[in-house]
């Protein structure tokens, strides 16, 4: 079972996606997601120039050995570009192994530990009425858990507020309600942490009052607070029983979580920008987090994500894999298979891909009564229509960024 072809497919149906497509000498096709939002072509070059030549002629059955070879032989370890490239190889090899075995990947990972994966959707609104409508809309779509993001008085453009509240924005609906936008330059947003901290607890109080105590509610702080600010917010939100507070401080400084943890029992989730198990080492060992937010696509694939989840299991830390639309249907399927198999699954973020994306990627997964299932097709269960993909060439797109009122660049 040797790899005979390795193509890197770039397509932009609703947004840019980078997919590695491996073919073996016995005709099996394996897909892997290598999409790095806003920096897609750097991974394309990494794969085409440096990885594809190493794959041709190698044994597709050797997933772990190939992973270790790509990680260790490069000498330059970690980083989002490297790890997205390795992730795509890892996923494609798991896909091939599943197809060779005639089994869905979750069976190869130990079989199902549950009937389905509880998913959460993104509700948002510029004000409370808009937010309540958005929560109801998500409940109608089938979601049983909801992330709540809201406008802040005095700020005009902020993270996580879906484009329906900004209909004039060019191309917004073409971009799956995600923060990235097509264009030559990144959009600029504004931010003020004190206004946000004053406003947010009242929003959660109102949401609890309207929707009752049962509905699991989540919130994403998007790396914007200092440790003390995050500690205060966690404390202020305790009465509203959040499922988690995500990315409350910038992820590089893991010590910050110690300060936050000392002051609040609001559960903490972090790691959507982490690349390796090393990024979680101290956070798991010191029990500073409750949920692992890594995505298979940015973490080197299924193999290392399973390792970090096994480590986390010893500390009762559960999964909450990153699932925005910039994870392609292939990367999403990869983490659904893993989530179904591991014992310490927590929740799965699920933003739905656009209609054009669903035509390019035919998916075997289902979403029923708030729960996802990867399906029972052999492998990952996703097929790429290469001709359809070719209709949507790459378009330059950037994530936005933040400035404070005085013009200082801030974390976003
Ligand atoms: O901003 O995926 O929890 N989800 C998020 C996402 C990220 C984008 C970045 O590519 O924070 O919306
Ligand atoms: Co996030």
C-alpha cells in the first residue's frame, strides 16, 4: 500500500480550504485538512515543496512512523504551518487505513463510547433582543448548547457578532459568519476591556432569566483579558453556571491561568491556537483547565490529539475541539471520529459550512437532536469533488484585528 500521488487542493467555495489528497497504488484515496485561516498558502508551499516529495513511494499503512518522521526530521518543530501540514498527512493516512479495513476511523480508535457528540452553536447579537432571537434560531436548528457573544455599548465592530447584525458588510454572508473576510487587508475592529467586563455579566443574567437554568451556555473571551480581568469575569459569571469560559487570556502565557484558577470556579477552556501536546503539558498537569480546545487540523492530526486526550483523561479534563468553519469538513470529521471514541469527550463546537462547501465536500456525518455523529462510511467519511473544488479559486482573506481607542493594537 504505497503512496503514488499526493496533491494539494486549494478551493474557496465559501472560504479558503487546503486539502491534501493522497492516492495509494491500490487506488485508495485519503484526505487531510491543512487549512490555516488567513495564512493558507504558507501551508500549501510547506506541503508541495517539502512534504509531498517525501511521501511518494512510502508505505501508507505506517501512520505513526510517518508522523514521527515528518515531525523529527524537519528539525524545526511545532508552529501552526508545520503542524497543519503534518495534520493533513496524519488524517489522510487514517482515512486510507479506514478504507483499507472497510471501517470508519472511530472503530480503529477503539469504537464508539457514546451514541453521539453534543454540539454547541454560536448565537450572537448586537443587543439583547437580537441575541435572544439568535439563541432561539439556533435552538430551531437543533442545537442544545449555545455559545453567547454580544455587542458591547460603545464598541462598533467586535468579535463573534454574526454578520446578520451587520448586513451591509460586503461579502459577509459568503464568509460563513466567521471573522475572516475576503480582501487585500485585514478589517480593523475596536475593543475596550473595561466596557466589556461591565456589560457581559448582565447579558448572561438576562439570558438565564429568559432561557432558564438548564441550557448549557458558553462564552469565548478570545484572548483579550489580563489574568486579573479574567479572574474577575470568571467570578462575576459564576451565578450563571457557564459550561465554560474560553480563551480568557492570551494562550502563550500559561502561567496566567493559575491566577484565573485561584479566583474562580467557572470552567476554563483553552487551546484553539495550540499546536502540540507540549502546549498543554503544564495546564493539564496543574489542572488549570477543564477543556482541551485543540483542533485536529492545527495540532498535527488525529494521532497527537488522541495522545493529549489520554493525558488529559488522568485529570478528568475533557475535549472541546475547535470547530469553526475554517476547519474543513475533513478536519471536522477527523475530530468527530476521535470524539466518538475517547471516554473523555466533553462537547464539540459546530458551525455549519455553507452550501457551496457542502457540494465540494460530500460528508457522511449527521446532526440529530443536538448531537453529531461521523457516520459509518469507511475512513473519515468525506469525499472531495475535485472538479467542483476547481470552480472556486483561492481568494485573499484575512482575519480582522483589534485596536484600542488610543490606537494601540490589542489581542483579538
Ligand atoms: O476566531 O476560527 O472559538 N472559535 C473561535 C474562532 C476563531 C477562528 C480563527 O480562525 O475563536 O471563531
Ligand atoms: Co475561540
